[in-house]
C-alpha cells in the first residue's frame, strides 16, 4: 500500500502526539473500557448511534422561533489524537490520572517552547507557544484516546486502491510540495490553497489546528450559519428541506443542507470542487459527508462527522470533537489573509534569487516537523 | 492484572510499531508554510535593535527593527511572527509594543539572504521575554483557561 | 373645472385635472422612487426581520458620484467586458467634500487603479484598486458591489450578533449588538456595533484598515474612517440603505450616501462563491515565477 502524500490541513498535530500514549501501557486503569475489538465491517449509523451522546429529551437551548440553539463562538482545539495509538490496545477512555499524564506528555511534545534537538527542528518551532491556541494542549473532557469513535478501534479504516488519475494528481502535488519544502517554488501554483489564502479550516469537516480554532454560529429562521475564523467565510446552511443545488455547480466549501433530528443539526454536504481541499484526498464524486451538531450544555457542542467513500476507504468512519464556548469573554476576529500575504512574494522572489546565485536545491518530500502545520 | 515492563522499553517497542503503522495511513506531507521551507537552520541570528514598526496583520504579524551594525550602519530587518488573533485573545494588544522599544530577537534568517528572520525569542532590555506569557508594560496578560 | 353633463353619465372614469394624476398617482410615486408607508414583518424579539439575500442595483462601485459610461482599463483587450455604465451620484448633494489637498491622491488612485506591484512589502498597497486584487472591500463598498449578500439575524439574547455574508471574496461581517468594546485592531471590514432605533438597524463601523477604496474612481479614506449605516425596511422586497461617512483627514465634513437594496427573488436563490483570489494570482505573482528554459 502506497503512502500517499497529502497537502491539506485535515490532520492536526495530534497525529504525531499519539506516540506518547505508549508510555501509559502498564498503568492500572480501573475505569478503562476493556471491551473486545469490534468486527471490522460496521455501518456508520449503528456505530454513531451507539457512541452518540444521548440527547433524546429536548434541552433548554432553543432559539426564540423554536430551533435548537447552537449559537455562540466556539473553539474546537484539543490534543487528543485523531487515531488511537497502538500502545493503548482497545482502551477507548483514559482514567483521570492517565488522562492527566497523557495531556502533560503531549503538551510537552507539542509545545513550541521546546529547546531540545538541533537547529533543523528548532527553526520550525518558531515562533513560540504564546502564538498558539492554548487549548490545543488539552485532551477532550471525556478522556477518549482518539477523536475517531467509529470504527471502535479508533483508527482510519483501510484504504482501497485509488485510480491512476487520482494517483497522478497526488504525485504532481507531491512534486509541488517537494519544491515548496526546499524553498524553491516554481510559481504560485506550487503553494497549497492555504498558503495562497483561498481556503483553510473553513472547509468541512472541521478539524482543529495550531491556532484560530474558532467558529461562530448565528441562526435565523430556516438557517444555521457557521463562520470559521480562517478564512472569514460563512457557511449558510438552509434547514428548510430544500434540495441541493444542481450537480454542475461545484463549490470550494461544498453545498450544505441541514435538518433537525431532535436536538441535533444534521448536515449533508455535496458538490465539492475537485480542486478544493477534499478531506483526506477522498474522491469528491463519491465522498459522502454527514456532520452532526448537538448542544450538550451551556458551554459545549458535541460535533461529530461521518465520512464515507468507497473509492477511498473500506468502510465509513466517524469522528467526535467537543466544541467549547468562548464568548463573550473571547471573540473571533477578522482573519484577512490574501490582503497581506507577503510570504508568497518573499518565497517566490527568494527562489529566483537563489537560482540566480546558482544554487541547486533538491526537493524535500517531508520536513522534520514537531507537528505538520504552522 | 498489573502489566509489567519498564516504560522506556515498552515505549521504544511501541514506537517502532507506530512507525510501521503510519506507513500505511494517510500522513500529511505538506508543511503548509513550515518555517523550515523559508528560513535557514544554518543561519541562526541574534539581532539587537529598535522597533520601528509593528504590523499587526494576518497571516503573519511582522516586527520591523533597525539593527545597528558594528560599523555604525543601520540594517532594516523584518521579523515574522504568528497570527495576531491569538494574542488578542490573550489580552495583548497592538499598542503593547511601541516603536522605539529596544528588543533582542533570536531567530533564523531567510534562505535567500534577505534581511528577514522568523522570531524565535524576543527579549526586552530588562531580560523579560516578550510573547511568553508575561505582561508587557501595562498590557494585562489574559489566560483564557483561568 | 366644469364637467359637461354628458361626460358625468358615461361609463369611463373621471378624467383628472391637468397636472393631477388621480388614480395613477400611486404608480407614478413608485416610478419616481417613493415607497408607500410600510409596516415590516417582525422577528420574535419585535424588531423588523432583515433576513434575506440583498443586492444593490446602483453602479456606485464604478463611481459614487455622477459618471458617464466608460471604457474601463485596457479596452484594447477587454472591449465591452471591461466597460462600465453611466450612473447618477448616490452622494447626498452630489459631491464628495474632499479637502483640496486630498484630491491629488484620488487622482493618482484612479490613474493607477489597474496597476499592481507586490515586489516590495513597503509599497505592497501603494498601487491598484483593492477590488482588482480581490482584497476585502470594506464598508460601505461591500454593500454596493454588484454581488449579493445575506443578512443573518436571530435576535436571541444568547447570541447578541448579526452576520452579513458577502458573495464577493466570501467577506463576512459580524455585527456586535449593543456592544461597548471598540476594535482591538484595524480590520478590512471594520468593527461593527449595531443597535435598533425604531425600525432602523443602525451600525457604527470603525477600526478600518486604511487601504480600502470606496469605488473604482479612486475615492478613498484614511485610518480615521468612521461609518454609520442605517438599514430600514421600506417594502417586503427593499431595504433603504444610508451611510454617513466621516474622515476629517480626507473630507471637510461628514457626507451621506443613500440607495435601496433589493431582495433577490429568484426561486431557491442562494449565495454562491466568488472566491476571486485565484483570478488575481497571475496578475500579482506571475512575474515571480520561474521562466521556462529557452
């Protein structure tokens, strides 16, 4: 199975962090869940329901026109890894003590204030931790060992072989990344969409990264609008049952339609542009993305998403990330990006200057990173 | 049942297993503008200078400093930092670092040799670290988790 | 006027007197832009419901003041695609009250509106209309660009915010309702604080980046720009929009613009995306690309 390079913001720092959990093997875990591994083939709905936070009875959070109230400014940062580390076997949930230890270890590993290692690692730890989202060093309140809740082993399901066309696209992108990492981009097309300031964490499904993990939700009758901080876009989700737009209209953020199931907003998103950041490089023609938003209490939204793509994974998988309310004390601020994107000019002019000097630089497929994203 | 084995041994064994695990999964290869792509690990710089301008902008804040060289000439450097939005939520405002302030910047210079560096550490003359969890002048530091 | 007896008994309606419109008065009033009295639909909190997809019909983005049709930049390439229509001023009194010394910059803006140069950070914003570069348009320009936007209004105490989502550049504004704090840092779309005055939403906007323009004619402002907007529903399909613009560095006094916003009434209408950044990359960064070997 080939290792496919990926250039999206989809996977948070947490994927590197999970190695620390191995150090917890050998600890007593009286509250741990030691259930046997579930069979591999599992439908998304069964797993999601069994794992879902029970919200059968109506809760007190309602808008003045009667819809469940999801409004506020929310933060989704966490250090809990996307996938369950091998070291914890089938343990879904850590004990209080284990979670504290894991949180401390992960924070230590992820912290940009680390001074160990050589200059090659240090240069990428700039700027320092003060510029990062402090909540990204905290595990989820429920102490799960992975953000993936289905399949029950907490891992992304096996990949299926992809088409030659998709592999070609990924290889081309890998070449662009190699030039970029070496600081020698050919032109602006060697930058990814995030560096070019087209889209960032506003493409669903939402995953936390190192900073600005904030999303504002404003509702009106018939609509739920989600405005992530980067890059200042608003996702307008009708909840009145109207159909998606025509299949020929393709959008960077896809086209979303929502409906209420009890207290939960269920959103289906289709019509992604193929050149957008498709989650995990799945096939936009067959990717099926369903998100679920449930207001759990005054300070928490339970955010879950299920992805399904027979052209990419053997079966669907589901992720759960708790969102924490941060307003009014903290606010979301404008994230202008393209307007002052000096980096693109610096990078390109710098590459031309180095070429003029006769520098020959080999592409670098992967940089030695603490975590994959800046 | 209490599992045995020392932490280090188990960790090392599992780490090896983890490496194998990751080969088969989707791993992001793009650094999305990792500093190591633009700045040179071999060009560590320590710049002592006076702040002339602070650009409190996204995607990166910049501090401009005039650095006095031994020959008396001034070099204009610009230092790259992160998103100001994070600092705003920590209570640090764009008035908190005023032009004229003397700072020492520890960082890595741009690969193309331009007078640009990424800011790793910023220290004030009294030894206090800027952007490191302690207040600057009268700007109160706000920890969102407290 | 004396009506002949024969005319009084005929089936045709009474003719109005010369200069009087009679029954046609209502239609004529609409024709000259007068709205009949209107009581808007209301949200549960009692305020008028401004939710919807809105768009301006004026050509103010070409020029806030009176303007003839024009060929636009590079007509030898763009032909009519780059040209703009004539339009009447939306400025109260017709003219923007510039300080005499501030007019030179407007002239230079206009001359260089289609020129860009991002090779030097120091002069990064010196040339070119920010709209040309797909930079966020600021306020009030975002409201009279020829693209739709959506006002999102809930009105719950749990969420003291309104949101405006613009199709252009996916620009978004959060309007903080009854809010005390001012802008912590300048922004392209400004810092908006709203409150209701009767059936009018009043939005105070400050904390602007100075680099936005008002139009393609080069009308501009400084970092002291202060805008007060007023949104008043005047029919089920129109909002009347007014904005008072104040900037003592550039203008001799505050001045006002006024025009209706129209509700987009197409069946199943929704905002699509006008993420225009990719349309600007060749223009801005193409020159820094690697030239192919000869």
